[in-house]
């Protein structure tokens, strides 16, 4: 029995020993025999410019003294579903160019250390997204060069430019070839487009993109009637219904014999060419008469010389009683040239009582106004809106020179239904002021908000003197600001500089240009800091003078 028990004990003691042996064998089999993978590179960064992007990374850890080659992949998605371009580098950086990847397209990059003789390749490190912004040879579009069926594209004259590809938001792209002369001129007039469509226009030198911009053609105009020189424009206006659009073919039209009355209706008078330089209307004055009256003027030159025009736009209650109450619609002057106006560009003070005359919006855009008001003696401001309630007066991308004793008058305290807002943006004003008036604004105690931005104001007074303060506005709670604007030679008389209180001035300049009160060409000198001093590095003043 004892011998049997000893045998059992010996067998039981062998079991743990056998387990240890088996376990020991299993652990031996689990130990990796392959060399360790290289650690992936670190701190991948990308610095992109117009045509190149430089990638930099840090050598993998635990690799001091070792050298690696790296694979660099580029793809349009961070998962690298399709690799667009692959390169190798034997340094800790790589520069990719527009020769390798497309400009204006978002890419991701990934980098790994390649396998060596004794180690497999590392895993990838992936960059954040980046884009080559692309060369931009295009100049900014001019508003008046965007037509219903075409556009004028301007760019830096460059040898080797070959084509422009125009792509509508829907539809088929069209390629317009550039001749050697086009490339040297830096200009291409494109026709055959569709009205009211947004296009992208990409400029190419062979297959390389050299510029990209987008624009929307003007909506196609549904003309009520189209006239030609010799047709009776005065009768067409009298007979026009509310909402009528009268189109004028290029040529000269004469309304100088008598005032033109727009009576209790709102109509549009528009050149068919869209070019004010080939469509001229001689006027005496345009009278906006009675409730419901308003007008939209587009692409026309208006000359008041033949009719000895006192006003360009004159608001009246009725022909029988100018002072009778009236509520007008809106007035718009777009892409026009207006000149030879004796008293004021716009008169709106004929109501007997304050607020007898009311209007929504007055807009002047992309226009040139000159010789409008006798500076030394006139009592009428360019926008003489005293006694009249208006919601907005907006003057943008326009040039005014040799005009009245001041810009805006709205000094009657109206207790208006709304506080009027005056906006002057991207404008060039030169050679104005006189008769001891306030050169920019006289609102007195009438609540008026005014903002002037990205503009150039120069040379006051034209004759005589102006008030020492450029603005008068004393109402509580209003906003008056001048920003991103250059002003010079703004004096009350002699060399006594104007003051701008109570307006807030922000980022203003006093860069003097070689302009006098008689200057008519306001082209900014090449290299002038004013060409990039505006919001978003745009040029100050009317954009037409920055080309």
C-alpha cells in the first residue's frame, strides 16, 4: 500500500513540471523573430503658396544616426482612395509644384519611411488639407464690362497665354482662344454668353492655370420698347406704363427742349449696349412727379448743357404744385455719366412740410458725375435732400468731381419713420465745396447715419471757402464713420485743414496725389500704396481708376 501511495505522489509532482515545460515551449514560440518596424515620421507640416507646397517632417524616433528614404503620396481625400502623385525624398522635406498636382484643389499628403535592409517600412503620417492657390493674372472685373451676353476680361499682359475656359454653373464649357495680340494686350472681349448665368473663367498658358475668376452675366432684359435715334423718346416716356423698360440703341437722343416728367409711375431707361459712351441723352431735367413715381437709369450719358439743366433729378409733388405731398418709390442711377448740371445733381426739398416727400432708396453706382453745381455761389448740395424723408442713399464705385458746395444736405429735423443711412463706398470725390457749406454732410440735429469707406476725398474748397468742420451732425445715437479712406488737400480755406468730428476715423490715410481741383483723370499711380489700402487689399476710390 505504501509503495502504491509513493507512486501516486511521484506522478502528481510530475504534472506541474510538465505544465511548466509546455508553457515554456509556448512562450518561446510567441517571441517575434522579424525585425521591428521603423517608427513613422513625426510632425508633418505643409506650407502652401500659389504654385508650390513645401512639406517638412521629423525623423522617426529611435533612428539616430540612420538615414532613410521617404515615400510621399498626394491624394484628394484623407483616406487616399486614389493617389494622385507619388514622390520619394532622401531628406526631411519635399516640395510639390503645380507640375505635379492641380491648383485650386484640396489635397492631403502622407509620408512614410521606406524599408531598409533590416527593417520594414514605417506606417504613414497624414497631413492636414492644403491647396495651391494658383497664379492669378486676372485684374478685377469692371461692373460696366459685364453684359447680358458677354464680358471683358482683363489680365496682366503675359507671353504664352493661350486660352480662357468659360464654364457655366450648368452646361458645357467653352474655350476661347487667345491670340498673341490678346496676350500682349491683356484683354479679351468675350461674347455669346447667356444672360443671368454664373460663369467661371480660367486663364491658361498651355495646360497651366494662370488665373481664375467668377462672374454672373446681367439678367436678360425684357424691353417694353426699343428705340433708335430719331424716334420720339419724349413720347415713349409719356406713354410708358408703370414698370415699362425703354431700351435705347446707340446714338444721341434729345430731351433738352423741356423737362421730362415721370408721373406716378416707375420706369426704366436703359442703353441696349450697356455702354454710356455710345448712348447720349441731352436733357433739361428729369422730374419725379407724384406718389408712385421713380426711375431706373442704366448705361447712358446725360448732358444738361443744351437744356441749361438746373437739376438732374428733381422731386416734385405735381406740376401744378411742386410742394404737394408725394411718396416716391426708388431712384437708381447705374453705369451712367452725368454732367453740365447748373444747380444740383439731385433736389429733394420741395415739400411744404417736413416728410411731405418720402422715398425708399436712392442709389448711384458705377457712375461719373461732374460739373454739377456752381461751387462758389450755389446754396444747393449735390444731394440736396433737406425736408425729404429717405431710407437709404447709397453711392458706390463712382466718381464725383467739380460738384456743389457740399455732398449731402439733410438738415431738417424730420422725426422720420426711419433713421436715414448714407453709404459712400469705393468712391473718388475731388474738387468740391464752397459757399461756407459743410463739405461732406450737413445733417444738423436730424438723425442720420453715415459711413464712408474705401474712398478718396480731395481738394476742397473748389472756390471760396467751406465750413471748418467737414460734417455737422448733432443728433444722439447716430453713427458717423470714415474708414479705409485717403484724404488730402481738404481745407476750409487756404491751408487750414478740415476737421471730421463727430465722425470716427479708422485706418485713414493722408497720402497726397498729384491732383488739383481741375483734375479729371484720377488713375492711381503704378506702385501707389493706395492700390492695396482698401478692405481685402483692394484699391481705394472708384475701381475704374485702379487699372
